[in-house]
């Protein structure tokens, strides 16, 4: 049920509106009748209504001023403006702030109900869109966290193995993970929170995550913790006052300092060299502490086998999966098994053997599991599912490109289909990276491939006897524009859809 406020300085008008309409049948609750704009503004702040029906001119704070003030907040409210003929200019001004509904006094019940129903529908659509954006933003945040986690692990274990070539190695790794990180070689900041005892760490992380969600920012994109020191990786400067607030001022000993770096590579070089000497390092992964143990050899072996999977034939894939299954079956430490499983799953997602949502679910379940045998079973199941995808016959173009192709096939009728939509909302990857991969494996730009697929599907429909161009155009994603469909068909095939169908059927 949506909430509505009525604001009018004339008591008889606001009470007449309230009593005139069967609000329950509209699934709307009237939560307040306000005598002026000030009272309405305060009620909006307190009650967060969905719809506000307001007179355009009121003492104290007019309806127009109310609309302007609410436009400056994060409140998503639909306004219905009530005014007389002589006040139309005020209403025109209100429309600049997104107000779509305008009723002239006196207005009848039917028009009022129609406006309320339309505003209610707009509210519902806005909520659905906001929730979708919130979920997508959260998913992207999780993906960034997972990518950073494995980048950190790769870096820590590369220091010892590739110390002389560490910079070159990390530069290559950042390029590998860039589709998930979108850093664009931008400046970064490394904050040190000294003397933050581990018993206070969870409270700090909860406050940090709460701030991230409230402010809608991912300024702090990762963190690691060693020996009472928290290192925050940030995209932008963070006020020391905010950091102290997150810490809850648990200790007067806490000290804060920061360093600025030209890019992520420079930041990681500094941070990883400083922490790699510790026996235990905690990766702060979505407010949870994941232990990075000194089991370098095991992880290096797993990573090497995973790299061997890429561009391998079916026989080599089976051999690599077998090695990974054997390593998982022989691991006796719970935390090490989590780390190995998470690393394998992240690689499988990177090559397209599992979806990002599947990776997220696996890592969440893995990190929550406390029984090593259940964790082993979970990891083996993930590997077996990945094997099925990797060994799927007909993988001519590579997993990532074929996932794009599969999506196109299943959503060919979507007139808004773009590579950006597929990359960001389905693959959760950088669109430029996906575009490069697609073009490299197919030799075609995505737009060309999409057009060809639409024409091929159109031919099938035409041969099935679907002679109505409007119908065919809609089925292949050309919407309500048969003229556009005919133009692209003729450009590709050399003749119009109707003539082509007649030629094919021998008419």
C-alpha cells in the first residue's frame, strides 16, 4: 500500500478530497492532511510518502517551493499539483522539477483518481528500477571485491617467486582483472589505521560498510589487516574525521596517515611489500576477515593449473580438472581449502565457465562453511559444473564470446539489446573488454553480428509463412518500426523482406 499526503491551505478542499475518494480501493493510505507547505515538508521528512497532492500556492511554503526543496533530497516522490487557471505559470515551473500531474481547480473525482493511479504506477516503476540499480551496484561491488581479493593473493605470493619481475607480473595481473575493476589507471590512496586492535575491527568494518551503502559510494574498494594495522585502499581521499567515527574512537592510541599513488599498481607494490613478511594476513572481504596463510606452494600450483586451462583442448582440460580435484581432495586445512576453492572459482568466472552470480553464491557459501568435508563437497561440485561448461562441444569462439552469443539468441526480440547491457547486467564485466574479446574471436563487431542474427531469424520467420512485416520486425528486435527493419533487411540481403520471401517460395 502506497502512502499519500494532501496539502492545501483551505480546510474544506483537503477534507473534501479525502472524503470523496475510496482510497482503500486504490490501495493507498492517506497519512496526513496538511494545512500548509511547512507542515507538508516536515511530514514528508518524517513519513516518506510516495505521493503528495498539493496546492500550488500556500502561505509559509508554497507548493512550488515544496517541490523545489524535495527535489534537493533523495526522496523519490510523485507530486500532483492543484491550481487555478491564473496559476499555470507556477505549475509550468514545477514541471521543470519532474512534476507530471497537474489538476485545475475545481477538478472532478474521475480526473483526480486517474492522476492518482498514474502517479502510483510511476512510484511502483521507480521503486522497481531503484531496487534493480541497488542490486546491480551491490553485485558490481561484490565482483570488485572478489577481483581485488585474488589480485592481492596473486601479488603476495608473487613477491617471493618473482621478486625481480614483480612489477611486470603485477602489471599483467591488473590487466587481467581490469574488466572487473575499471580503474583506468586513476590515482589511489592508501590509508593506514594504526593501533586498531582486532577486537575492535569488526565494529569498524560494519560502520564503514554502513557509510558505503548510505552514501552510495565505493570509495574504499579494499582493505587488508596485519598486527593491529588496517590498510584501506581508496579511490578518493577520506576525511580523517570519518575514519575516526568508523572506529568509534575505541582508543586514543589510534593514528591515521595516508599516501597518494599514481595508480593501483604503485599502491599494491607498496602495500604488498609491507605486509608480505607477516605469517598471517587478513583480507577484508566485504566486511569479513579472510585469512591468507603462508601456503604459497599450494596456491601457486592451483593458479598454474588454472592458467593451463585457457585455450586448451578437451583432453588437456580433463587433465587440469583432474589435477584440481586431486588437490582439493588432499587439502586438510579448512582455511586453505577455502582459499584454494575461492581462487579456482574466481578463475572459472573469469574465463566464463561459471557466471558471476554463481561465483558470488559459491564464495559466500564457502566462507560460511565450518565443516571441511561439506566444503570439499561444495568445491568439487563447483569444479564438476565448470568442467561441463569447459568441455562443452562446439566452443569455436571461446566461452566469453559464446555466452554473449547465447544471450543474443535468447533475447533477440529485445529492441534495447546492446553489448553494454549484456556486459554490465549479465556478465558484470567491462564492456570495452568484452567488445575486444568478441571482435578478436569472431572477426566482427557486435553490432554486425547482432544485425546478421536478426536477419537470419527474420528469414526463418518469413519462410514459416509470417508475411506481416510488423510481426517479424517485433520478433527480431526492431520494435514497432517495420520501415527500419525493411531497410536493414534490404541492405544485408539486397531486396525487401516481402520480395525475398516470394522468391524463396517460388511465387
